[in-house]
C-alpha cells in the first residue's frame, strides 16, 4: 500500500517516527514534508497529501500538526477526502471501518509516540465495512458535491 505523509513544524518529530514505523511494516511511504523545525503552515502540507490521494497516487494518508485539528480541517476542504482527527485507538479503527476515512490526523502535542504508533496500526489494520456505513458515507459525499 502507498501512503502519503505530511506535517507542519509541530508534527515534524512524530512524522519522522511514523514514517519509519510504516516503512518497517512494508508500506511504501512518501514524506511530503515539512523537513525542518522552521515555522510553516499546515494547510500547505494538508493540500499536498490530500491531492496525492485524490489523484490516486496514494491510498491513505497521515497528517500531523500540534493538535491534528487544523491540518484535518484543511484536508477536509479537498473534495474526496475524509480526514479524521484521532487521539485514541478505538476512533482510529472506527474512522476506517465506519467512516471510510482516507486520512488520519494526529496531534503531536496531544498523543505521545507510543500511542501514536498504536493509533496508526489500528487505522491501517482496519478496513471499511461498507453496508449501512456506505450509505452514510455516500450521504456525506453527496453533501460535499451539492453544497461546495
């Protein structure tokens, strides 16, 4: 599976840890940056990762900022993206199983490295269940297409 990863300066250290973890699990990972601790804007990285997924170059994405909130909000502005800000393993699993999220967003100032790895593993090990959840996700996508 091909995975797109990005962060702002607040998520840089956690991003590097997650990239290494995903690679150790056999995922093909592209790091879209940032690559330094210099202050930068999370919407820029949310857009890079989101576009790469929507264009079909990558299947899933991971975004990281200080809280996971701003970067997920920015990603969700891209048509076709369902970015879930997550800080626990159960929500990570349900984001995939019930919401068909294609991006998980983490807050480097919210979760530690150990929990972040567990969250990532739950997200990547889960699969969309479809069924009644597909109907609901379809309604979300309909809102996106009609209201934006």
